[in-house]
DNA sequence: TTTTTGTTAGACAAAAATGTTAAGATAAAA
DNA sequence: TTTTATCTTAACATTTTTGTCTAACAAAAA
C-alpha cells in the first residue's frame, strides 16, 4: 500500500465499477474509465499495470462482495422470514446501485472459463437452504426443492433491474415511475414467497 | 439477397448468435466468429461489410424475435392460465437455447443508447396486462400492479438460466443436475403465480 | 530544504482488431 | 464452355486499444 494515499487508485477502480456494474458498459476501455475518473490513462497503468489486472481486481472484489453478502445474510441469527426480508432489502438496494455486477461476473466466467470461481463458498447458502426445507415442513412456504426457493428469490429481486432499459420501454414508464415500481417489490416478493397467513 | 444461396451469410449470423446468445461471449471478435463458423474472416466482411453491421443485424433480429414471441404469446385466444403456461413453455425453451439474448440487448442499449428501441411494440403486452388485472379481480392471482405480475413471470423464467454458471457452483451441481432442476421450473412457476386452487 | 511520493503529460511502441484489396479457386448456372 | 456468384488466401492498411517510457511538477515527508 502506498505511503501517501490520495485515493486515486481506489477512484479508478470505483469508477470502473460504476461504468461496468451501474451503467452496464461491460466493455469499457481504459480510456473511457480514465476519462470518467478524471485521471490520465497513465495513472490507470501506474496503479494496475494492465487492463486485465484492473478487471481481475474488479472481478475479485465482486466475487468477494457477493460471497460476503450471502454469508452475512444467510447466517444471521433471525427467524427465516425476517432473514429473508433482510436479504430482500439488502439485495434490492444492491441491485439498484449495481444492477450489472452479477452479469459482469457471469460474462467474465463465460469468456475466461469457469476456473475463476472454483473457490466459491457455498456453506452459508447450504445452511439457508436447510432452513428453507424446514419451513416447507412447517408449511410456511410451498414445498419444493429449496434450490428453487433461492432461485425464485434472487430472480424476483434481480431480473427487473437488469432488464430495466427494456421494461421501461415495454411499459412506457419514466425513470421515476419505474423506480416507484421497484420500490414496491420487497412487499410483492414476500407475499409471493410466503403463504398468505 | 444472393442469387446462389449457399447459406454462408446465415451461417455467419447464426454462429455469432450462438457465441453471443448461447455461450454468453458478449464481445466475440470477428476472428472468433469466423473461426467458429469455419469460414474466412473476409467472408464476414463480404456479407456484412463491418462488425458493427453484423452486430446491428443481430440486434435487430433479437428485437424482432422478442417482439414476435411476445406478440404471439400474449394475444393467443386461450384462457389466461393456459396462455401463461404456453408463455412459460416457450420462453423457458428459448432461454435454454439462448440465455444471453436479452442480456445482449440490454448491454447494447447501455452502450449505444436507448434510441435503438424507440419503436418497440407494447400493445400485446398491454392487452396481457389487462387480462391479468381481470384475473386479479376474479381472484385467481394475487392483486398487484399487473406490471409486477409480468416482471415476476419473466424473472422466474429467465434469471436462473442467465446465472447458471454461478448457480451450478453455488449449489455444486453438474450440468445434468442443473438441467433437471430447470426442467422442474415450469410447474414451480405456475404454482407460485396462481393461487393454489 | 531536500527527498520522496503521487501524479500528470506527451510521445511513442506494440498489439489487437477491424477493414480493404487483388488474385484465384470452385462449382453451379447459363 | 463460358460465365458468374461464392468464397478463400494472403497481403496489407487503418484504426483502436493497450502498454511503456521519460520528463516534469506539486505536495507532503524527512
């Protein structure tokens, strides 16, 4: 780590994340990133040496961030429903800020190979799936393979935000109206996933 | 259209679609496309003149295909539930074959601008939404903004297939096991969207 | 004050990707 | 058989993107 930290290294990475994760420009060039960050392109090489290394750093961060969010959410010491409500709140907030983070991860894996994620942590997910299975026994949620429950949850949270540009056109909605729609989703999702009473 | 049609023009486009829509290689180069198609890169230029034009053709096809599927599905003369079951079957089949088609559309829009889709047809969707609202009155599905119903439907259909590389790792599933999981989803989705009896 | 650190600017080199051209092979059509 | 449309090969030009180097400068640290 540098002795005199002016935040430029972080700024570059954060800007790249904004372009890629938030604005969905999955193939931003080094020039575009540097311009958006308001730094010279040389600074990007100064800190990250190459585009690939910057992208690798961003990929690592994204995986780490995803892992950590799953970890924290899924192993929290709360009731299953409360926990699920928290997952929804947290992931919705995240998807609003960084809708293309998961898309980025997947397309990187598709081009660079699946070995990128051999070390993914699946234990917290497993424990959540187990709890879901118990809830199914209790009858608070529909019986199904718990993996489906989790996929349903994440689908309902994520997909509308990824497809926002299409949905806005399809529904003829302004950005504001679409946002209002998204704000309603937490409740909708809970109502859908949990039996009515 | 060429007088002597040997299918190479189509082959090139189909191959590019395979790479982009199926394999999720969203920034395939002309060389990669030509190689995958087993033709010389010049053939690509011979037929499409430039990469951008090939991509534009693919984009148009994808929009057209999406529009047409929506159109056919949503205006079919069947009961709402049957119609929805058909939508699920059709879109699931499509997502299995071309999981990244919508992702491609959205990332293209994100980089080239929203004007690409100003002419999108939203009438069939509107009529489906109206039917959904009627079903809500009847009580066969939960009451909500019909737009949510549609977003729920497409989310549940699409997201798991887009995120397959991640989910396989997260659930530690082989390709075969994951496929089996996906095959169960049509029923799961119907059960989730429609009230139990 | 001198040195170090962070950073910029500019020029340039190298690589990658895209696009062009000309010549020729092939096979089907005329 | 000649012609023509299709497609390849190979060479090359252009553009885009990436990466490197050097000199310089400002601000903080020593």
